[in-house]
C-alpha cells in the first residue's frame, strides 16, 4: 500500500525533471457544469502523458547495477514512451513490448526515445509473459505500468500539483485503466482534502474497475474491450491498485466512445488542449453530466494524455 | 513610441488577470532546429490568443465614464474576443465590428462573451469607417487592434514573461499582422537582451511588413491577401507599430500556407498545442528553416493563438 508520504517523496524525485503541467480553467466548462473545474493538462507532460511521472520515479530508485542491465516494460503506448525517456534520462537501456496495432505515433515516439521495441498481437499474445521472458533471459528490471508502489506514487504527483495550484477540491475525477494514476491520486487527494469525493471514469466497453467495485472483487472482462480509448483497453484492474481504489473511490462512471470524441473536440476548441480519447475520459464524464456535481463546488480533473495523431483526430471529429 | 517601462507597467495591470501561459519545449523541435527553442503558448491565453493582454491593458486605463459609455473594436476575430472579455471583466459594454466570413467559432465566442457583433463584408466595406461611425453616434471608445501604445505594451508582456521564464534569448520570432504584438515584444526583448536578433514572420500572400521594411516606408498591398491565416490578413502595417518595428527588427521572413498546415500538425502532435494558422506562423518559419539559427542558441517563439475549429483543423490536415 502507499500513503501520502510516498507521493510527496515522488514529487521531490520529479522536481525539475517532470513538467509542472498547467491547470487550465474554462468559463464555458464552468457554466456547463455549474461548478469550478480545474483541469490538470497532463497532455503537456513530457512524452505526452502522466506516465512519465511513475516511470521516472521507479527507474530513479534502481541501483546503478540494475540500470546498467536495463529495464523492460509492456504498454499500449504511453507507458512505453514514458519508460523509454525516463530510462534514457537515467542512463538505462530500455526494451518495450508494444501491441503491433498501437497508434503509429506512439510506436515511432518510443523508438525515437532510443528504446528497442518488441511487438506482439494484442488479441492473441500475452504481453506479460513476453516481458517476463525478457527479464529472465537478459536480466532486465520490469517497470510495471501500474502494479508498483513507486509507479503509483509517481502518478499521484499529478493530483498533488493540482491541489497545490487549485486549492482544496470537493470532487476529483481521473480516468481508470490499470488504476495506477487513480490509486496515486486518490491517496493524496484523500489525505489533503478528506471530504473530497473521488470518482473514476472508464469507457463503457472497458468497465472492469466499475464491475470490480460492484462485485467487491477484481472482475476480468471476457474479451479485450473494443474502444477508441486505446490507453484504457484493459481487461482487469491491478491487484494492488484495486486494493487502494476500492477503499478510496466513491465509484466509477462510464462514457461512450461518442462522448469521448465530443470531448476531444470540446478540449480542442474551448480549452486549446490536445487530448487523446482515453486522456479526456474524466473530462467527458463531467461534460456529459455523468457525475453528480454540487453547484459551485471545486472539481479537479485529470486530462491524462494527448498522444493522438492529427489524422486520427481529424477522422474522429469529422466522422461524427 | 513605447519603452520597456510601458511593458513592465502593463505586466502589473495584467497580474492575476491574464494567464501566465506556459513556455513549452520539445526535444524533437530542438533536434530539428539545432538550437534551444522556447515556445510561449499564447493559444492557452484567455480568449485563445495574446490579444487579451493589449485589450485589457487599454480598457483598464479608461475612466469610469468612458467605460460606462462602452467600447468598440473592429477585428477579424481574436481582438474581438479579447475586447469582449476584457470589457466584461472591467464592467464596460462592447460592440465589435467583425467580417461576416470570420470563422464561426470566433463569431460565436465573441457573442458568448456578451458583446454586440456588427458584421461587414471584408472585401468591399471599410471596417474602420464603420467603427468610427459608432464612436461618433454612441460615444463609444475605440480599442484599436494595434495602433495604440497601451495595446502594444500589453502584447509585449508575452515576451516579458517568456524571457522571465526561459532566460536570455539570442533570437526572437513572432507573427506580424498589424505589428502590435511584435512592436511590444521587440521593445522588451531588445531592452532585456540587447544582442538578440528579432525577426517577424508573415504569410507569403500577406507580406506587407516585409515589403514595407524593404521599401523603408509603409507599403499597402493592392488586395486583401488570401491566406488560411485569417488572423494575419492585413493590407498594411500600422503607422506607430511600423515606426517601432522598422527600428528593432532584423527583418521579416514569410511562410506558405502549406507550411502553416504542416506546423499546425507539428504543434498538435509533437507539442500538444492547438495553434491556428496565423498563430503558428513564427513556429513555421523556424521548423521550415526560413530563419538562420546559430547552432545551440536560445530561440524564443510566440505561438500567438489557437482559435481554430476542430472541423477546420481536420479539413486542413487531411487535405494535405
């Protein structure tokens, strides 16, 4: 388990390395929601998503010997880029196991950071097994995408910065995939703003954490969910992250792919933010009215990533 | 004329009102240019462009009586929204004279800020005459888009903040339309970094300041220039702004519409910035290699606005 001190320690590690991303406000958004929304723009984080925070915090903790042997990660994209850059900054080699159908921009960016990319078939192969084999064969250290206290703590620094800039919150919203971002953020939000409600957001097709909370235990979806939110395409929450989130979350709400596209447009036109589909999930829940919001209250929202190609964005907004 | 003290005074007026917009860096950009680029993201300014700075600084200087009668402005869009919001914040009514073919997003946003919009035909009618009539008939105060020392000084605060955050610059690039942004910025850049080169950027079809510098006097283009950079569609530089810019600028370079679209894509994918065509002109000149850059030098760039609809952005990037 992690506590607020772990997030504060991660903030010290990330000081001067991770970007202190802007907190963006919008009169249009506030009027639509009837509250004060503070949007933490992690799309403007290094590598285009919050994932850099956790990856750097983890790799910074490794011994010189471990860094010398190198690190490995599996990821649908954003964690890949994050590990690639963090490893490079810390002098470690990086091998990344990525789905062959990951967005071209994410594959290219990961290679661009100097990492070796090993691809696999998202629908038939087991990425964890591939990564485990690399750990064994090459002596690499695994940087898990969420199942690690240092990774969770690193991600939580996004919420810590948000509170430091926006002040106390009444409601906090973030997307949930493996649950690492939410576990880290919920830990610090509940410590700093004990009365704040914390609500997670998932795509309708990828609601494993929502189902798990309802069941009181981890539920695994039968198939890999099909959603435009490639960063949130996961079948089950993490073990450690779910332990944190089941205690701290009021619940999880879901958003449709159409609402994600509407919100990508809203973020672009009204807030001048580039958000990928999964990245705007929490904002989408707010804009679409899926979360109960106390009038005049203070709402913190994480826009978690902006790694979407211009062509893909164009196709999505014109299709609708 | 204006001096650096005017920009410093404007910064005090804007403190806590205008956003202190982020300065964005990009490894990809730096590698491409062979220098350190610091991009001031004025697309994240209130109303989506730097224009809020000058409009607020000007309206804040008016007497209570003048504010009570209200203000008027003519604008292709960004100045319109800026005056509308600044007037609202300062308790003044606003009437805005806008071209009927201005982007729908800009017309809607201006009305959304509570202003009265009067439209005209950009190719046949004289917007200055229409505004002058409103000044006479209704006792309104004109908020000029650039021909005003308080407006120029307000715009210059963008460069002041950039220098405060990025440190000393060797080269400064900004788009030039009427020249108010550049006049204010050049004044403070030359005061704080006396050896810095200051270069303006215009669309190929709208190179009135480039021609004016070459001729040594203000040149008026025969026709309204046709370019996708609607914010930079002007036939002649201002009188006062040209007096400042002719003394401080090394020169003006031009960029094609195709280069503007390439750079909108680059800003979106690589920097997660929403830039309108005119807004990315200075970045386009840098990316396309139209400006000589000393290897390893420090380059300040203004991305001046992000008011482009998602559909328009999508059409532009898919057409190419």
